């Protein structure tokens, strides 16, 4: 197995394979552990969970497609996350979690110091689960929260649940990516989400593919992009009853906004360089010369990605 990455999909894992996984976790040599759709015995799942708890290198954990198949495994995963401090991305897409399972996970998710990306797509969630999820999107000035949230294909969530999410998104100071594809949202919910997107200062990507929208929703988003400042850079509207012309108009406007922002940022960087050069020249007579390589800005940008 490659150091740093263990990716196995759709296989029945033997005890020997599970031992190898546990040994790698114990050695803190794994950053990505993906067991997507794998069949694992209850005993071996418990072994893996115990080693996930103690692993200090693990950054991404993918248990998509039914690996966490019952409430006992949900509890074991919760115990592991309560001890783990390194995971920043957790993928549970296609898990029969339900609202009651999410209630077990929620306390550790909300307190985890590193978690910024969560995939709960196709997890049989309803409005009660949505109330818990909104708690992971704290308002401005509060504790840290999610930067990426996936809630694809959870059709049991009602308009009430989506309205609560729209409010949380509008006030979140950190959420950048929101995937709601293949939920029966319709134009009414889309209207609430448009208001949330307009209010958000951080949301950059919104996926509304296959959500039952029409030209009415697209026109609302078009008006929003045309008339109000927004951080959004990508809006996915495929597989809806929306004309290609409207989709293209929205895409073009978002691209224009991104280009304008790049030009503005470049202008600010040039102004800063000119200021630094001016300071250097004015201090040329002394023994201190100010030089800037831009390295600090580069490192900061990498840290924030």
C-alpha cells in the first residue's frame, strides 16, 4: 500500500488487509483512508475505528456507500471522532444514517477541532437532521465551522428544513461550497437559497443540479448576480427545466465577476509592491533595506486552501 493513501473500493476486506490498515494508522503514515463500499465485519470495523481515534496523520476519511451500516457502527465512529484531532474531511455519502444516527454523531462533529468538509448525501435525513446540520454552520463571529457541505439526495427534508438551512447559510462566515443536487427543492426553496447566497460573504460554489428548478429560479439568480455583489463563482443548474440561454447568461456574469476580482487583486498587489519599493528607496541611506519576495503571501495562501 502506498504510504499516505489507502484507497479500496467495493471489496470484502480480509482480516489480514484490516491488520495492514490498522498498522498504517498506528504508524501515523496515512493521510487518506478510503474504504468506499467495502464489506467489513463488525469486529474489523471496530478495530479500524479504534486506530482512527489515535491516528494523528489522518486528514480524510471516506466511508461512503454503506460502510457505516448500523447504529452500533455509528456509535463506534462517534467514539473515534471524539478522540481524533486530525480529520478535516469526512465522507458518509450513501450511509443509512437517518436523523437518529446523526444525533449520535452530531456532538462530536460540532466539537471536532479540524473538521471543515462533511458529506451527508443520500443519508436518509429529514428536518430533525437538518436542525443538527445547521448547528455546524455557526454565525459570524462564533466558533469555527464547515467550509464544504454536501446534502445531495435527501428527499425527506421539507421546505421547513430547507428554510432553516438558508438562514444558516446566510449568516455563516465560513461556508464556501454547498452541494444540494438531486433534492426536490423547486422554485420556492430556490428563492430562499438565492437570498442566502446574496447575503453570504463566503459562499463560492452552489450545486443545484436536478433539483426541480425552472426558468423562474434561474431568473432570480440572474437578477441577483446582475444587481448585487456576491462571492459566488460557480452555480450548477444542469438537469433542470431551465433554458441553456439563461444558464449561459448566469455563467458569463459569474465569470466576469471573477475576472474583475482578479484584476482588483492584482492592482492591490502592485500597489503594495510599489509601497515597499518606495520604503526601500527612502531607507537606502541607512543600513536597513526592506525587500519583499512575496513568499509570506504565498505561504498564507497555501495555508488557507
